[in-house]
């Protein structure tokens, strides 16, 4: 039952029936932690400044949520950016923004922490604060009852654009630091109650304490900040490698952007691509132990019922024990019909074994990122891959039965030429010849020079030039029969403006918000005119973005120490310039000197380049320990079971993999009432299927060379928001299962998993 029952009832009566996908706002997902918020001393609102479907797909939110709620004195609850229709209804009924777990108003929490994943969501933060009844500017939050507003995530490594709105930022790994922030605020609250701190000094007192925590930047209090770093990501809390690093996974009620079990296998990247901010701010590479990954997968599947796992890192194929890890997971995924995906694979790390495991259950679309069309430009950006590697891996995808390949490229990279665009088209032609039958999608993003990278000094290319290159590439690719997608140059411009911002940028963001810039991360709702008006009020942004920065001058974000030496970044930038000269002056006669080979920085898993992040005591490089010839475990084949005739079995035989399998059919009668009426038919079926997998019901699957699906049939869908006690889902299960199972106990187990309003009434054979 929701703590704020009055608000919950009002939503059900006056608002949820009139908005799209009301299940976003119910907070009834499996895996949530609901505490008695009135008795918990420290309340933390974990806020994602974008829509539910995006926020629920983010692994970092799940980690922090689980860690905070593992502390008895902290109640962590979620809040997402409501969709426009929901916002309109909340304003119409004068209802402030609330948390999903208890429906408590956000302004009543002690801390609200925002996840900064994308610059164009910044105006959403201002909107969420205003919708919550919280002053937008930190200077206007003066009383002890006002929550402390914080932020963390990759965009926090340049906190200046949000300086005027945030009370604090967490820079770096947040697992330990976030708990320290909560403990500091709780200690200050207790001091306030005891009279040890005056109300008028309370907020400054808290900020001064927060500024002493490593990895915490407090505007007006901190001078320089060293990022927080978790030396061993297996020891981020009370769990160890024999348990799961996330105890409770939240399973969404509706389809999300990435509706799968994401398991982080490593943090950081060793490739050293000069444009990639994540590759530098998340250094050094830290790997989760193989046993910890396997246990996390087993625990996650057992508690979520999801049918796809994602082995997540910045470069999954570089995980030093990837072959052994896949071998250990192979039997598990095959037996339970679980598919695996790898969201980030570096070209050159994709082995036949990885593809074999990926394709075993479901052939997911594959994504590779050449970034540039020529070896010249790939060398300049230090993308250490070759054209032959790309062609070889594309051919492997085709051989293994994959039908779709997505390729990512960037336009506007430093020292780019028209020949590099021609190279993209040439590369596509070669792939089509080498890997016949692949449906190719070319995704093009515009290069934005990011802080804390070797290219932070390089200017961004102007919109007219980028638009010319997009149209030129579009013309080249048109006869090649590929799907071409590209980023709006106006969006890239605003992204660059914010990511490279200084202490004047908050005024631009605020003015853009006031002129109507909200939901800008959603392309169809992007309000470019609002930004143009804001820029006319404040800034000479052309000079700000489009001129090269002096490499010896201080940068606005230099006070953030990412532990990578700035001199190392300078050397990498100089190498890129020298690399460009190598291709201008023939026979290595560049006036800069040096050979092309010396201008490439290799993968630091092979050799350390002394970037400064490792101290070789608590933090050391992770070197590759891959074996070239690893004997793979052969897939185990189960003996075909004899058909069992009995009163509890349906005597129907189905052809399957060369044999005949007997099965029983179970009919699950279920009711759908209360809050569950907001679930659509497909959403309801998927929730039931997850519950079946959690309770280990041995479903019979259809054999398919593409995707295996359980053999199910359903009652006809009832109208949306209707209620019923007579719905059913029929499932074929292993023949002997009903005789070995107490169906009443099974019904209770399933009901303990299902959200409120969804209930198994009976199970019939």
C-alpha cells in the first residue's frame, strides 16, 4: 500500500485513466524496495531527468538504488521525467512531482540526486525541480526543509553548466561516495535537532562537510576535486564474488529501451580513442571477477525472469577472461533459452566463439563502430582497428546467420577530408561483397569535442559544413541500399555548447528553459528556437565553440582531476596533429618528425603508457590474459524423454530436433483488477512469463533457427482499463512436471511475484 494513499487514490481516479501508458507511474515493479518512509531518518530521491523507458534501462541507477536501500537508515525512491500528457494533468490538478515507491512529494526528501547522462536533458532537471515545488536556483534554497539537490554521472565531469542549480556534484564512481553524502547530511540533521547547528547556518554547514568528501564538488566551497574511484568493483558493498553485486533488480512493467538483464563485467576502457570522454574519465580498467559475473547472471535471471542478458562494459570483447566466461555461461543460457548481447564490441575483439554464443538462442542485431572511413583518419583519432578486421568480422556475422549490422561513424572529426567520407561508402561496398545478405544501417553522429579528452582543445565543426557532409554522404550511400541515419546538427551544436560550458552557461540553460526548451532529448520535441533566443541574450557562442583553444591556457574544467595527467592528453593531441602531417608530407618527411607507428598509442592492456591514473599500488593496469586456443565446452544434448501416458498428460507429440517430445498443458486462470487494469495485454503476458521463469516452470519452446519462443495461447485481450477474473494463459510444459508439482504452492509462488492487482486464481491441467 502506498504511504501517500490520498495521492494514490486521486491519481487513479482523476489522472491515470487519461494518460498514455499509466503503468509508468504505478511503481509496482518487481524488485523495488518499499520502506516505511515516515520512520526512515534519511530520504533520498533518485531522479532520472528523462522518460521512464530510458531511466529503467540505465544500469547505474539500479546499482545506486540497490546500494542505498541496503542501508537501514536510508530510503531511496525513484522519480522520472513525466511525459507531456502526465505533466499537463499534474499541473491541472496542482499535484507536485512524487516518488514511485511511496508517492511521497519530492520536496519532502532530504536529498534529490540527478543522473547526468546527456546534456540535452539539463532543462528537464529545471522542469522537474519546478514541478516539485523546489526552488530552481541553489541560492534560493535557504531553509533546512529544502532538499539538497545533487548530480552525478559522466556529464558531471564538467559541472559548470549546472553550477547555479546544484548544491553538490559527485565526480566519479558513486557507490561509496553517495552513501558518504547521505551519512553526512544525516549527521548534520541530527546536529540541527540537538541545537548544535543554527538553522540559518545549516545549509552552508552541510555544504562545507560535503566539500571534504573525496569526489564531491560543492559550488562556492570546493576549489579542486579529485574524482572518486572504486579500486575493486567487486568490493563496492557488503557483497563479494560469491554473491551478486546487485541484490534486487527492478523489473519494469512495460517495455523499455533495453529490456534485459545488464551485468557490468568491467569498468573503464584501455583503447585510448582520442575523441572518447568515457574512455578517459572512467580510467583505469577494473574487471569484475569471472565468478562474480557468473553469480550475478544466475542471481539476476533467478529473480527477474528476463530472457536476455547483456554483458556490459565500454569494450566487452577486451575482458581478459571473456572466452572462459562465455564457456561457463553457455550451458545456462542454452538450457534456459536465454540470449546474450554485447552492447559494446571493439572491432578486432569479436571472436567466432562470441558470435556462436550470441547466436545460440536469438540472433540479435550487431553493432560495430569503425568511426571513420579511412585508415588515415582512424589513426589520427587513435582508433586502433584495421579494415581487414572489420571485413573479417562482418563476414563472420553473415556466416553465423545474423541478418542486420549497424555501423557507427562520426562526421566533423579533427583533420577530416572529403576522401574520408568517400572511404565510408567504399567500406560499405566492401562489406556488402564480403558479407552478403546483411541488412546494413549506417548511423552517423557529429563529433563534439568533450572535456578531459585529447581533442578538448580542438574546435567543433560549424553547422553548414556538417550539413554539407551529411548530404554528401547521403548521396554516396543512396545507391548502396543501406539505412542511413544521422544526428541533427542543431542538436550537436547545443550538446557542444553545454558540454564545453563555463560559469556563464547556466544563464543560457535557464533562459532556454524559460523560452520553452523542455524534452530536448526527445528529437521530435527539440526546441531549437528557444536556445537561439537564449544565446542572443547572453553569449558569443561562435567564438566559444568554433575556435581552437590554446593548449597551454587553463580550461574551465581543469579543477576536476580525472587522475589522467593533462600533459598526457596534450601529448595525445599533438600526436594526432603529427599523424595528420604524416599524410601530407610523403615518405615520413614531416617537419614534426617521428614515424607513423610512434604516433599511435596502443591498448594499455598490452603496455602501460603512463597516463597517470595508475599508482601501481592500489590501482594497477589490467593486462590481457586471453588464451589463443581455448578448448570450448561442447554443448550438452539432453536425452530425449519417452512419451509418458497418464491422466495428467495431454498425449500430443511434437517434432523437435529430430525426436518427439511429450508435454502437458497447464491453464493459468488469472484476474486483473485494481492498478493492474492499466497494463496492456502484451505487457500482462510478459509479466506472467517472467513469473513463470522465476518459478522455474519448464516451458516447452518452439524450435527456430532465429528466435525460440515458448508455446503459449491466451484468452482474447480485454479492453484497456477493464477488469476480469476469468482470463487465462495456456502453456505447454514438460510432461512429468504436473505430477511432481503442488499446483497450489506454485500458484502462491507466482502470486508473490506478480504486481498488485494481477493474481493467479487457479491452475488446471
